[in-house]
C-alpha cells in the first residue's frame, strides 16, 4: 500500500500536479514562496559542497567533485588563471547572495571564514585579470561590508564587526591599482598581486578591452566613498573618461586597444563581450553617484547604439567608423542589455531583446556563447558528406558552450519588476526546473560544454552562485528588503548590491583626501600629455575615417516565408483564461501573450539558423508551456502577426552639425533641421505583399498617395498609378507605428540653402510637400 501511494505521488509530481497549497502557474504568494525556497536550497546545496570539497581553492567542479584551481605550473595560462587567483573567489563572490537571503547566521559565519582565510590579506603570487578580480572580489567585499554595517539590513552585524571586509577590499584595490600606471592612464589587463608589474610578459598586457579599461571605475569610486580616499575613484575615473575619448565620430567605441599606446585592435563594436560593462557602468554610475557626466556618456553612447546597432530583436555588431554591420553574430553576454534598458526607461524595446534570449534558450536549452543570425559561407572543399553535414549543422553556433551565465535571468528579473507580467515568472520557473534537473550534478551545477550535443561542463563558475541564482531568487521574492528599501540600490555587473547613504555622501564630500604622490604625479603626467597632444594635432588616439555623405544598404525583412513551426500549433493553445487574484496584484492575462503579436516572429525569420539540436527536438518552447499558456492566454487577443514578405533598405544621410529628433506620443517623429546623421529604414510597398506590420498591401494605399501631380495620364488607362511606394518604418533607431509619420518643419528647413538643396537633389518633393526618393513617393515623409 505504501509503495503504491509513493508511486502515485511521484506520478502526480512528474505530470506537473502540485501537492502543496497552490495550483502551478497561478503565481500566488504560496507558489512564489515555494520557488524562492527551492532556489535557496539549490544555492546551499552547491555552496555547502564547495566548502566541503573545494575550499580554500577558488571553484568546485560539480561533476568530479574536486577543486578547480589555477595553473600553478604555468603562470602564462591566462585562460585559466585570469579568474582563479587562489583567493577563494567563490567564497567571496557568493556572500552577497547569502545577504539577499537575509540569513544573518550564515552571513556572519562565512564573513568570519573570509577573515580567517586572509591573515596576510592578498599577499599572493598570482597574476590575475584586473577587471574580473575587481568585480568579483573588490565588489563582493564592498557590498558585503555595506550589508554588515547598515542597521536597516537584516544581516547587519553591529558592533561585533570591525570592518575587515572593507580592509580586504582596499588591500586588493591597492594591489590592482598599479595596472593604471601606463603612459595613457588606461589600465593593463593583468597584474601580479605580490610583485605588481614585475614579470608580466608582453602577451599578458599588450591588449585590453573597453569593458576592462573603463568599468573598475564603479567599484573603485565606491571604495573612495567608503574610505574617503579619493585616489581610487580619481585614477579609475580618468581611465573611464579616456576610454570614452577613444570613440569614433559616430560615438561608437571599438572593443579593444593597446593600453600603452591607445592603438585600436578591433574594428567592430556592439553590446556583448569586451564592451558590455562600459554601458552598464556609465548608466549605473550616473545613478549611484548622481554624476551628470556619466549620464552624458550613457546618453550619447546609447543613442549611437540605437542608430547604428539596433535591430528589431538584438543589437548587431557594427564598424565604429561607418556604422555598417560588421559581424553577423549575437553573443550571450548581450542578454544583459534588456535589464539595462529597463533601468533607462526603455522598457518596450527591452521586451523585444529579451524575447531573442528566450528563443535561444528554447532552441539550445541555454544560450550559446555565440550564435550566428546569418549563415556564413564555409570553405568545405575536400570534406566528406558526413563532414559537410556536421559543418552545416554547427555553422550557426561557432562558440558552443553555455556556462550558466546569468544575463538572461537578470534581464527577465528586471522586466518582471517593471511590468509584473507573469510571462517572466514562467521563464523563471523553467530556468529553476533546469537547475533542478539538467544542470544539477553530484556536487553542484554545471553548464553545457556543447549545446549541439548536450555535453556537460564540469565547472561551476562563481557567477552561478553570485548572479544567476541570486536574480532567480529575487524574481520570486516579493518581500525582499531590496524591493522595499528607500536606498538607491544599484546592482554591480557581478550582481553585488551597492548603495550610498546620505551620511556617507556627506562624509566623503567633507573629508576626502588624495595624498598618494605616486598617483597624483601619474594623473598630472597623463593630463599634461593630453594637453600636448591636443595642442599638436587636436586628434584622439583613435584615427577616424570620414563618413560617406550617402549610403544605401538593402536587406530583406523576411528572406524565407516557410515556418518551421506551424502557426496552427500556436492557435491550439488559445483558450479562455480565468481571472486570477494574487497576493501581488490582480492579474487577468499576460500582456506579452495577449498583446504582443510578434511573439513567434523570430521563429520564422531566423528559421535557417535557429535549429534545435536533435537531442532537444521534443522539447516544448517554454512560452507555450500548456498549463501556463492555458491559464494566462486570452483567445480573443492571442493573435500572431503575419510574416512580412516586403523588402526594406537602409538609407543613411550625413549632414554637418548635430540635429535633434522628437518622437511624439503617437509615434510620429518631427524635426526642424536636417543636421547630423539620419538613418532611415524604408520599406518597399507593392500590391499583394504583407508589410512589416502584418497587413496585406492593397491598392487603397496607392490611391491615397500624393501621386496625381507626378505622373502624366496614360491614353489607355487614364491617370497613371505607380506599383511601388516607399514607407519609413524606423528613423535613427526609433520605430514608427503603421500610421506614424516623419514631419519636417518646412519653413525652418527651406531657410537654410544647404537643407533646401538636399531636399531637392536627394529627395525631391511633390507640390503637396510629400518627399520622394528615386522618384518614388515616401508616403509618410512630409514637409509641413
């Protein structure tokens, strides 16, 4: 009888039925608390195993259950040694997750373990990467110190805490700071914690990326505020500003440079690996430090990204001097950007970019390090049929591993906090279940070494405990003190919460000092060199190319109309959903499921590169999980937009000066000038095709076009009617609705001869002031 009962309970659980006090996917408080507890249990499972089987080394291998240590025999093994500094990095990096749990006893225990581990502080003969050590160790220690000293936090340690976490952070910062003693003030990529710059080979320091050169400013400025020592913030902030000066005329930054000379090593830019944290810390630094200049950097860099890199579903990689696409891939680190867009208030576009990450997860069971959205032509001469087939299947995933990175979960968390849409809780449940099944091993959590084969990865990087599980926990924790505090809490790029109290800000303003002559003289020498270079040539390190005045790039909105997943499949899930009252708010339906008619557009637009591995062929897309979809979808609203069959092209116009566009509440765009750079996306409208808004193009649109004064009547048919029209669908990264217009101030523009010449020569316009291109009317571009 007992065996039968146990079997029945197991069957219920495997079929998705709950034996607790909630109905799954109702997302009431009981269910959210259940998931929150599960995440916490998973964390402690891995953390306890680390302490038992790997401490005091840096990481634990989750499958083999042994420590993952630096290569002590080969200091030049930078791939392994950059992060593994023999300083118990998992212990330090994960402490703030315990603080998020409000587990004071465990927080105190681990903090004391850190104190006992470093009686000589970080006097270690380890050459490590400055950036990774800053965000994991310095940032982790600073954030833990904030928790330990803030009486409003539940893990507050009170008088029993003597500030050793901050002392350790300062000691590490002092060991990293000599990396900034270069001619340019830009930091070297690596440094030895005991010997400084001594013994570093040329290969270790010849190149550094933009994120690593600029981003330590955030943690080091926090350190200055907590110690009143201005040195840390001043040195690293100079490097941040100098990095921004290396931008092109388009305000785009190449991804890597030689820190000694400023020589550019890369000729593309984007939002992913090597540059991601630059954007993140420009905005977050502006928020945390109330810094206007950082906000200007964020604003200008983000506007450039929107103009040159923004596509519907992701940000492409572009050439920094031309703005043209230069590399047809998306990398996994870019999945963080929707969360940053939420912080910037750009929530609607963040939804689009996060759905791209969702589709990658659906396809590969994780997000591969790099995915090609366009197939590249490979040289396969001399290969066998089997080799050609294998190459074809793998060509869309050139970097095939997924190490349980947090970025997708991070953005999902921020979108949920901004929208409270259960769509994002459903993502969290799917990720949680993957941690409970696919990613869980004997001693911890391992990622996927090869998403095409499902091969496991015997490594648990520190960000799994520091970031991925932290954001997953916060997604379900409505009551967390972070969600109800009045502090200006900002998460670091390693998910360490940072905040500055009014008293700390006041103390720093009144008591800050800078007495270290080495760094004072260093900054003076850097600024003197800047002045000399400006006086001599008025040029930055980065050599810029002159932009073409006019460029036109063609692309197809939808090269293939075949849909791998039948739309009938989506329709089969359209069922009426009940109104659910929860503890967190009255939810009726998911806004994404019911009002976002492009939810499955990616599936057909990229059906030639989003190809599921065979071992995942039977897996269900998580957004249409049957029970979730049934509960939260409304059949009267769940409609999919028809795939576009039109062709579009981009038109780039470069004019002297700097113009300003204004997007009105109805989506239309206005301008008083043609100055600056204009990037139009123009759709070619032809009868019988489907436009990008999912509407069939009929003859009615031609009847309303301002064509009657352009074409002479035909003797046979009367008034001539064109078979092709143009329509602007986006301008400088701003999307126009189907009825949106671009309206230029006719009086102001025609006052300037240069503008009038451009309007006449490049565009031309009808007697009714509708502009044309190539003698074809643009139906939504007007002079008014």
